[in-house]
C-alpha cells in the first residue's frame, strides 16, 4: 500500500489520515512517497493528480479515498 503525496498538501494529509486508520485496522503496512522528491517517472505519470493511493502497485483512488473501498481492496 502506497500513498503518493506532495509536501504542504492538505488533501494529501486527509488521505493519509484515512490510509493510516484503515491500514492500522487491517494490520497492513503502507508507505508515503513524495512525488516531488521521488522518481521523475512518478512525477510524469501522476503530475497534478495527487494524492493517489496504490494497492499492490495499481492505482486505487485519486484525491479522496473511501475507507470501505480501501478495506475491500486490501482484503482482496
């Protein structure tokens, strides 16, 4: 589980809060990746579509994440 974010992004902070809670409940690890300091390929692919959650490397949600949908995706 990965959350792609930017520094100083309140929308990113809100998504991280949801991911943190759901992953803690599901006992699933996750990582935060700042696309501005990460691989240039990530910046090119996601650009302004941040924040983004990736589950098993696949895009799950952009800008907002539904906790129920994330729980389902993580249990699959």
